[in-house]
C-alpha cells in the first residue's frame, strides 16, 4: 500500500532539522520557488472522474487522544466535498478526483482535505490509504482549522486607530488630514503619550476622517510596500557578498502562496507582506533566496549555504510558518 501513497506536505508540517535532506542531482531548474507555501497549498490541477454523489465510509477507532488536544472536532468538510468518511469518530467530507497519475495523493489546504487517485486504483484501496494515515489527516485538519482562526483574529479593520504589525511591532494608524506628508501619503512617528500608541509609534496617514476603509487600506499598503522595498534592498546587499552571489533585480510580490523566488539570472521576488515580520525572519527569507543563486534545489548543500549566514535559520523558519499574518 505504501508504494501507492504520495503525501503532499502542507503549510503546517514541522520545520526540518537544521540540515534537512532533499534529493540532489539532475538538471538545475532556471527558477526556484524558494520557500514552503505561506497560507495554502498550490491548487491541485483539475482532473476528470470525480464522484457525482457523496459516498460515506466509516472507519471505527477511538479519537480520545486527538480530542484531548483539541484537534478532533465533530466534523471537517471540504468546500467541494463529494465523498465522506468517518475517521476515529470524526466525520470528514473531502474532495475526491481521479486522473492520470501514478499514486494516491493527499493535500490539506484552506478548503479542507483533497484526495487524488489514479483511475485504476479501486475505492477500497483509497479508503485503506485514508485509514492508514487517519491520525496524520486529523492532526493536519485540526492545525489548519486552528490557523484559520488565528488568521481571522489577525484581520485588520482599516479605520482610524487600526493596529497592524510592522517589523514585528504593533503600530497604530491615525488619520491626519492636516498633512500630506510631501506627497508620500503617510509617515511613521513616535506617538505622544496621550495617544496610547500600541508600541509608542503611529503611522499618520494624510486622509480625511471620512476616508473609506479601501482608501485607508490603499494608503497603508503603499507605505508598507515602500518600506518593504527599502528593507529588502538593504538586506540583499548585506547578504549577497557573504554568499558570494550577485542579485540583479528585485520585484515585490503579493502572492498568497509563496514568500519568495529566485531565478538563475539573478532576479529575486519577495512578498512585501514580509514587512509584518521581525527583521531576523526577513533576513532568513532573503538569505534563503540568495542561497538559491548558488544551489537551485533544497539539497543538503543548499541548507549548508543558508546556515553559513543564518546559523539559527531553523527557528526562524518555524516562526515564519507559525506566526499569523494579517488578513488584508
């Protein structure tokens, strides 16, 4: 059965040890996606052969241990569920599709559990695969639900007084229609004691108090993107000489599934939302992408390259994956 299984790692897998292993060899790709996906798995390509009705399969087993840790609620349901089962007392609705593939694949993303299977694999073998990995599935679904709750709690309501993280520090947004800030729209200032700034700092935005949430959001985003670009250039210039590489071009990304990428021609793309994290976390991402200019894979040689400039990259990688980022 194990030869039929291919498990898709999702966002919530634990970070590797400081020197994770990965297959090496083969032709190097001209572009590498760099980091694990931030808040969701990449969409799985559509395939034909999905079931037209919801089938139910029941696997019996006590979920006491999972429930004790709050990871096994009564049910999970994929938004496009077309098959259903009960694993260790927990009802799971999942999306099932068949296609031209060689293995049974599981992926757990924001929508829930998705299962892909070759056309020639009978359903009872798919069921057996799910039963074999029931603890893993329940744990990952529970972690996904917990993370969605964290992200929801981090959602920013764009208004006067909104609080958002900037380089890991909470900053309060204040509308100040008296100033245009030299056409830049906003400026970061130390908060006066009476303002009650979350961190003693405020972002003063030159908009009227009648501004819409969208206008406030756009002004804050424009300012944050300028700060991100300035910071990224500085950190790229800091780490590139240490790694013996040259970067040619920086582009800001707004991708929802990836923190950064590097191309063999020296082009670097970094997600501007990294500006919400502490500087050491940003340094890890920058060093990660620059290291791909030397090693275009995730082989031990690559991780040794990262470690040469970021000895504590393992802890920073965990922080990047676990800390919720504001939902814009």
